[in-house]
C-alpha cells in the first residue's frame, strides 16, 4: 500500500484532533456560560452563515479546484505556477470580500432565511442580525487560511495548517470567559474574528518559510478562469453535510427554543471523526490521486483509492457505533453543567444518534469525491450533492412534520443526504472499485464494532463515574475493535502496523 497519502492522513488527523479537543473545551465553555436558549440560538445562526462557507472553503473544496491545476502547472511551467498563485489569491480575496459586504448589508434577511422562526421575536432577530455583521468578516480570514493551506498541502505540509483552528478555539474560550460579562453573547463574535486573524498569521509564516510569495495582481490567465469555474461546484459538492445542517437549522427554528443549539452541540461531536479523519483522508488522497492522474499511472490511482475507501470503513464504522453507545455520557461530560440542563443533554443525544447513522456514508463520499476532482470532474460531485440536499429536505419534512420525530428526525434526515450522495457517486464512478475487498473489510469492521459495543454495554453497570466510563470505555473499545480486526487478519490494519513497527 502506498504510504504517502496514509502518512499525510495520519499527520492531518493528529493535528486536527488537537484542535478538535480544544473545540470541545470551547463548546463546553459556551454551554457553561450561556446554556441553550434563544440567545445561543441567535449566535449559532449568525455563526452558521460564515462557518458553513468556511467549511465549504477550508475542508477540501478549494483544494479540489486548486491542487490538480497547480500540480500540472508546477510540473510543466514552474514560473507560470507562481503567477497563477498570485493572481488566484487576488481574485479569491476579492470575491470573498464582495460576499462579506453583501452579507453584512443584508444580514437581517439572511437570518430570516436561515431561521424564519426568529420573526416571532424581534429582539432575537435584531441580536442575530448584529452578530452576523460582526462575525461574517471571518470568512475573508479563513478564506486566506484555506488558500495558504492548499498551497502548503502540495508540499506535503499538513500539520501546521490542520492545527491552526486550535488558535480559533483558544480565542473563543478566552473571550467567553473574560469578556462575556462586558459584551454578553457578542464576546463570541469578537473571539471568532481574533481567532481568524491568528490563523492567518500562523499559516502565512509557514507559507513564507516554504519559499512561496504573493504579489497582488489581477492579471487574468486561462487557469484562473478554469479554477473559478470549478470553485462553485466544488463548494457545493463538499457541502452536503453543511447544507443539510442549514436545512436542519431552518426547520429547528420552527420547533422549540434551544433546538438549534441541540443540533449544534450534537453536530460538533459528529464532526469529530469527519474533521479528524475524513477531511484529512480526502485532502491527502486528492494530492496523491492528482499526481497519479497527471502521470497517467492508473494502477497506482486505483490502488490508493481502494485503500482509502477501506480505511474509511475501518475508522468510521466503529466511530458511529461508539457515538451511539457512549454518546449520552460524552454529552453529559462535555456540556451538562452551568446553564446546560439534563433535558438539554437528552435532546442533544437524540440529535447525535440521528447524525451517527450517516457517519459511514459521509466518510465514504470523501475518497470518491477526491477521485472525481483529481480527474478534473467537478460536475458529478456537484450533482451528487444536489441529490443529497433534495433528499434530506424531503425526509426532514416527513420526519419532523409528519412523524413528529423532532431534533432526532432533523439529524436523521441530514444522514439521508450522505447516503443518497454516496449512492450517486458510486453509480457514476467508472474506475475500478474492488467490491470484494470492500465487503470483506466492511464485514470484519462490523464484527469488530459489534464486539466493541457488547463490551462497553457490559462495563456500564460496574462503573458509576461517567468520566471513568467514557475514557476507559474508549480505550477498551479501541483495544477490542482492533484486536478483532487483527484476529480476522484484516490486511489494511496489518499493513499499517507492519509499516509502523518497521
């Protein structure tokens, strides 16, 4: 198995894990200081707007449009590749600035579109609108970070860019603790801007250290047009989970006070394996697949893709089961204190179960999307996302307004988007997918996950302390799961271990 993309995936995952842990500390602080109310709903709606775009920009979409073109230029015309970077950066920042300008001007309309339920409470609507005006410029900052990150990824530099969100989380924590008494919920918006500035400074330092430079220029070369044409479908194709969550937010604003917050907290836990692993897998695969496609090395292309698909199963399936088995205790540990009640924890857990159902499918879309983007096909991933969004909207209406499943139904509908998107990608992918190897790996992972869940349920009656149960349960679960895979001679795990100890 080629080791380059596996190594890059692991490096990215470690860095992201560090920042995500601080992210949970951040969310615990927000829950402690502000709880779950219309006030936090207002902030999460305001933050959802630039943060959704941030996730579209920073979690693979810009890489998908940029890396294949830059890799080809660097191999054939190095000087032109440098001009391409400078020109693209200038247009990219200009576009993000225009989007931000109009978002600030029409902030109240955006809030009403995203959370129509706020129209019933003018005070909350005004608060959310003001928060949008403060926090939306974060989009420009994180857009710059995503640009530097994409360029650095082409040099196999994954750790520093992936760990940079830790600075955002530290900024949130500091501003919530020390400025909330003066600025209330607005302290979180100020914390977002300051954290974004820190991220820019960190990634720019590494960008310069690697020998890259930026000259502002609006010279329009053919590759700029090609990149811009690919960016919009790339944003959409990587945004199935984000768009699904936007739909959830709109409907949640109509259900009950706190519903938006419950979905936010549950989604934060759900995003851990996606952020730590799936995004890193997709980005690392995109780099290696783009290289093999440019070299016309189809065998290496197919081998990396199939290994990526199987690794996605090995990691995401037990993570999904783990969130269901230990999710209630994890939520209580992270959030149930201060203004966050047991009722809040219960609703959050219901949402987490709904999201967990779709984890495997969301993760599996990443390798397929990387394959399409490496082949410079942006339309198929886009159409898969559109199919997923339409499906999630339909199921959300059914689950919430017909079956009355509440926040669980909203999260479950979001999971159907991942399922539909994966089916679409698989159906239209014309490369080699080793179905037998996939099914064998899936069966072994499912068996390992089953025994893992049985052991955790067996431990619960004997451990009263939730902290001990969660941390010991996770360690035991990892040991049991991978022990089963080793006993079943799962070669993905064997190869990783062999290379590690070698």
